[in-house]
């Protein structure tokens, strides 16, 4: 082939992937980022921590692709052998990099961690390779072009470190290489309270469209539509997206809660901040999950006052003032108790709004009338209390029930605040 | 090479994987099953719905492996081209299989589904291929040996169908081929409070061992060692693992908190259950994360009474009885306040033990003396209160600081209970 090569591929290195110990979430994440950058990507490979098989995989990639993105094997232990194997594959000597060593030393010192054997190895990179800095961890990566028209990027396997390095250094570098087929822009619309197939049916004509494309994804309760457009420049691509986004939002109505990095928690916090109002939570089966979702958003402290995790009934009485006769008559998992929890939290914490959750997350504790998966949600506010009963069923397990409860509780408040 | 080939590899076919739309959970599942069967497995590959690239990947596999396990591309739509591409790769004609067609027709009829265009295609298999029946869906797979010492197994991409076919037909077939290198067993030891490189240094000789092998993995604060042994049967493999596990536990001491599916939360709950004692939490910067981790464990309600999410200082005063002058003098993020929170939670919720967390998760709110990443942890119990100051730094962000705080808080209690 005489045309210049443009394709990328992904090589994930780690015996734990071959043993099925962990899901390859890095390959998926990088694939999504490459699509966002408009970079064609034709293959993903996984090999174990084995120098011969790693070398074979690298040489195959060097024969067909322009960019190879590697993850894993950059740690200090003996089975971390990505860098040395890459150097050996292209017969280039390793070099000690003082700036990498200084960075590792500073990070270990600031965390009060000793310098372990093997750390020195992490400062070795092939001659001619550029450092791909790791802003958060000690394993630096590299951007290395060992032969014309073939560049290797290396990342550690720890997802948070890989992602930070990607955003800070790798993505800007990739964008400058002129490998993209046009400029791609995308917009992710986020939906709650509607199933993937129902939403797909409602927006069916858009799913056939070519530019922009519209693709649905489903997660835990949340459904997403990704609108992706390709054009000569960002502004033209955005101009293709805007009318489609407007039409999709009109079709979906209040089911669409946000876009891109929004979460139900960030949207609710934003709604309350604009009203200058405060929030408290009262959680039974979610056990702190609603609070954790809200406080995951930085700056949540100007809206969220706090909450009560009322797992035992006595805590519902003592800290949330739920009447004991109500608990005895209706049971802890009931509309009346969820509403009393929300009102009690609002009163005791002195907030404008309160969210309450009480349910049966299972696997034990279900009865014929109150089965596993039954959850009562309530929102108390300045003008009274609203409640919602959900029956999630028991087939998908405890985490699923708790995750949907957190989302539905936040969504119930969001709809009150619209 | 004259030795008979024994290796397996996995090829997942689907453009949605290259676009990052879905996680490759099939590769992980099959990898785990292969390890369970004792079948060596050295590579995983993903290609899109593209006949040339699929052919290249198949030919490469045919040159190095004994068995190729393919998933995806068996449906009725035009982009489902796995079977026809495999046949074309080995230049073998496709044959209509009446028994497959009859099965498809019966399944569609029983579900009241019409026969869609493309369904006929699903009854075509290469000459000489055996049907790999699909007990639940319409997409049959095959077991085909197109050349000596190379067999291809095909499965649809839908996980539930692939798994049913695996258990019913593929796993028994694979077991009969005499490819297994004995039976593999593994044990995952879990550690907290020690870095991956420090632990690796302490157990260095074991990382060189061949049977069992010992491999380290690092996550968010947690470090793991996987011990994997191969022997003629499960009992012999377990007997190889047991002494190594004992020695590793002795070396690591109290840093080893559990094995396999244990979590810090499940271990702490178990310790308290054995003592017949109860627990409460008081959370500031984790905002419910400690409670959520504990209640993620089913059956936690017999130990965990509940807790207070005390995000605002007023909640620390009102619900946890932290003295206002202490808050003013020491600040909310201080050893004294964390201890007062733990003691207040223990008193107010009437528990035997209480965990408290107060810190600065950032990105805002840091000062020179109290930087982002500073967290004070406390555990109050029947014999008094213990505290721990941690400085996580600000480089890894809010989620990391909160996640480590949850783990360190649970670990502080675990160490008290040993």
C-alpha cells in the first residue's frame, strides 16, 4: 500500500484480562474517545504479560497501523514488561530519564510511601521516546515512533491514570497528527424514566440518519443518545448537531435531563442552587447512596446540608421522627413511612427539600405483598410531599435495585423542580 | 513447530465494540470459562463487521492456534457476515441446513414473530461444519475444522444465547478434545494499607514461582495477589495453593484483609456480627459513601444501624452533638472534630462502634495548612476513640480522595477489631 497509513489500534496487555479476572473497560473507553476524535480504529487485541506474544502483537500492528495504543504493564513489578519489550522489539536501548525519576520520587514522598524495588525501572524509556506524563500516578507512559509511519503510545492499566494522561497529553497529540477523517463533534443527551427500546422507537427516523448519526446506549436506568457529526471544522459539525438535538429534546420532553457530563445529581444541585434552596436526604435501603451521588459533584456543599442513613427502624424514629405507630401499622417499606422520613429529614435538618428512600433491596427480606425490589420514594418540599412506588423486581439483584432507587429518587426531585 | 497445537483464542466481531458502544463482556466471560476448563488462551481480538479485516484475523489465528472462538455477526441483517466470511476464507461453499431452518421457523412461530428478510441466511453453514445449536435464539453457531489442527466455534453476540450454547454444547466438546493442561484453580488475596510495589517487594520470590503463579494487581487503594495453580484435579491444585496462601498471609500480616469476594465492608460486618455488636457512621466529605459500601453487602442490617451525613457544620452540631466551640477552634476538618463526630454518632444512634470521616475532597476548599486531600478518620468504640490523619494529595481528584477515605475508614475499624 502506498497511501499513508492512518488507522489506529488498541493493544491491552495483562494476563488478568486473559484469565477473565477483569473486564476490558479500557478498550471500550479508548474506542469511544477515538470515535470522538474521528480516528478510524479497526482492531483491538489483548495479550498476556508474556514478552514473545507481546512482541508478535506489536510487530503485526506495526505492519498495518499508524498508531498503536497500549495499556497495561507499566508498573514496577517483574510482570510489568511493556516498555522493555517494546524497546527490544525495535532493538532500541532503554535510557534512564531523570525527569521521570524526579517525578516518581516527589509523588512517593508526598504520599509518605517508600521507594520500592522496581521503581527505577519505571524511569526507563527507549531512546528517542517522548514521555507521556502521568499527572496522578507514578507510571509514566510514552509517545514513541520506532519506525516511520508507526507510533506507539503507552498507558498504565489503571483506568483513572490512563484517562488523565489521555486527556492531558495523548488526545491533543493525536489531534495534531492530521489522522482524523474530518472533524468529529458529538453531543450526548441523557434520559431517565424511559426505556431504550421505547426511546429508540420514538426517535426511529433519526437512528437512520448518516450525518449526524444518532446512536442509543443503555446503562443502569439511564438511556443515552449520542449525536455525532462530521464536517470540515467544529463550528460546521456543531451546526449539524444543534437542530437534531432540539428535535430529540422536543420528542423526549422531560425525560431528557441533561447532556454530556451532566448527572441527575448535578442537574438537581443546579436547579436548587438557582432557587437558593437547600436539600437533605433520608435513606434506608440505599444506605447513603443518594448522599454519595450528590456529594460526588464538587461544590455540592452549598446546597446539600446532609442527611440521615436510617437503616434500623429505631433510627427512623429517633433521628427522623417517624411515628412508631406508623412504622408498626404500615411497615418501614411503605408510602406513608417514606413520606414521614422525607418530612422528618426536612424538619430535623432544616432544609427546603428532602429526598427519602425506603425499600427491599434483597436478596432476603421479601414477602408476597412486599417483594424484593419494592421501593418507596418521597420528596418533601415547601409545598408538601410527593411519593412514588417502584417495583424493580428481583431478577437483577441488589446493586441494580439500589442504583435505580438512587436515580429515581433524584429524578423525582428534578421533576418537582422543573 | 511440530508439537501439536493446543492454544485457544477469542475473536469478537462487531463494529459496536470498535465504536466503544458496548463493553466486551463476552470476551471476559469466555476467558473465565476457558481458565476454568484449564485451556490455555493467549489472545483476544476484536474486529468490526468488515469481511477483509475479519478474514485477516481468522487467517492469523489459523496460523497459531488450535481453537478459535468467535462471537457476533450471526444475525439476519446485512452487516452480520461471520459465517459467509469464514466459508470464503477457507474457500468452502455454504450449504442450506434444513434442520436449522426448521428450528428457526418453529421459534419464530412460537413467538408470533414474522420471518424477516435475511432469516434464510441464518440456515447456511459451510460444508462439513457441525451445527452448534442455540437453545434460546434463532442464530445457530457451528463447530468447524476447515483445516487440520484448527477448529472454529461460532456464537452469536447476545450474551445469554452465547452462554447457553457454551454450557450445552461448546464446553462439553472442548473438554473432549484433550486440550486441557490439567485443572486450574485460583485464589485472590486482598490487601489494604500497603502499596503494590511494597507488597511485591515483600513477596518477590513468589512472583517468580511457576506453579502456583502469584500475580499482583492494584486498584483504588486495594492491592490483590492472585494465586493460580494447575494440577490433575481440583483437590491437587488447591493443595498447591494452600501453603503459598499461608505464607503470603504471614508475610503481609494484618494488611491482608480477605480473599476472593470479600470486601473491607463485608469483613468489618463479619467481625462485628461475630461479636454481636452494632455500627453507625458519621460522614462529612464521603457524603454517604461509607454507608453505601456497608449496605452494598446483603445482610448488613443486623450490624449497621444507620448514620448521619453531616455535610454542613450545623448538622454536625445538631445531629452529632459536636460542640460549636470545637468546630470554631479546630475547624471541621480536624482530629478533634472527627473524634467528636464518631463519639456523637455512637451516642446518638446507640451503636457499639462508630466510624467518622471529615476531610477536604476538593477541588476547592483547601488552605496551606489544610490542603485538598487532608482527611481525618476516627473510630469510636466501647473502649474509647482512635483517629488517623491521611493526606492523599490533590493530584488524583475528588473521587479518588473519597474512595480512599471510605476504604481507610473501614480499615481503621477492621484493625481495631482484630
